[in-house]
C-alpha cells in the first residue's frame, strides 16, 4: 500500500504540467483544529501590542529589522487597516494580524510536528527530493473585510537555491473560495523560469530585474476546502486577492528546498547556515 501523502503518477503528471496540485482532504479536521487552536493561543499570548502599533510600523528601519529577524522567530505582522488614526488597534487583535512567521516549523511543536510529518515527507519522496528541508513557514489570516491581497509572485524570487528547488505547501485551514481570497495561479507558468530575484545586501533589498505584470485573465482560482493542501512549484506565478467578504480564510504555508546538491543562494533575505 502506498504511504499516506505519496503522489500517484496522474498527480505527478498534473503537477509537472501545471506547476500546482490541489490535494483535497489531505488533513483531518482534528489536525486543522489543532493548528488553528495553537495559533489562537500564540496570538492571545505573545502578541506584543506595544511594538506593533501603527507608528512603530511607520518607522522603516525598525520595521525592516523586525521583518528580517522574523526568518528565525515567531513574529506577528499586522494589517494597517486594523489601526485607527490615533495609532491604536480598532479591532480585536485576533482580527488584526496579517500573518505570523517565518519559523513556526522550528519554534512551535504543533506546527513543527505537522509540517514534518510522514505524509508530508512522502510528497517530497514522490517528487524525488533526497534531503528536503523546511526553510520558512507562515500562518496567513486573510481577515474578513480587510484581508490584503498577495501580489503575483514566484517563490523562488525570495527563497532561492542553486539550482532552484523551492516548493510551497499551502494548507487551507478554512474553506478558501473566490469570495474570501483563495489562491490564484497561472497554470504552466513555472515552465518559463524565474523572472526576478529579491536580493538583500548591505544597502537593503532590491529586485535584480523588473517585476513583470500579469493579466488577471491568465490566472485560475485554486479553491480548496478546509484540510485541502495545495502543492506549489517555486517558479509558478501565483497570488491571492483581497478578502472583502465577512468570512476569514486562514491557511498555513511552508516552503521546502532540496539541500542535497543545492546551495542556498547568496543574497537571499534569510540565512540558513544551519541547513546548508
Ligand atoms: O496565502 C496567501 O494568500 C498567499 C501565500 C503565498 O503565496 C506565499 O506565501 O507565497
């Protein structure tokens, strides 16, 4: 009997042709509930409102520092729209967070256990990865009414190995629909290679080539029911739209790279000497 998570020949062929794969009912309701409950605890317990008021966010250097350190931590990013003109939160904090990242897979047992489970490893064995390693993880809230869009991008722009090897796993923790901000992707776009890389050096960060623009008509929605897992090729162009609906769209997304025969590229925004 194949291992849970192993991909069939048909699924592999779809992934190689389209650059994504939606695995319906990948996770049980219990697993989904455990991840959501744990995140609710983290937000309730660790979210430092003093650091995250609007005025703090407007201080560019402090913001950059907080962002770059988030590669090694569990950090909280808030929505500008959650603050009033006085700089105070006008919404409950659980409705104000945009995402939490980028090292849940390292520092939180519930997220760590889930993201490195056997069924996840089986996906990478099916894709012929020899020594896959998680490089970042994020819990995305896509809050009701104010959930921000994620602009079209390729994950290899931000998480680059030589040769490129990044694959994202995106788990719906609530039904993700075209109404509440599901993922959208351009099928087959991974075949046209990486368009730009984000480089971090002593001067800050910049893109090495202009970022292309895309026509919305090229994208298809990747709707997923709660518990569904979307596998995303690192060169696939994907995005999500604003959530203007009254329903949130929680998701957990983590990125995996090959460490055997691959180098972590110079200029990436996060450092991973411990892995490479
Ligand atoms: O969850 C989303 O809306 C988009 C997440 C995503 O594309 C990413 O983290 O690379």
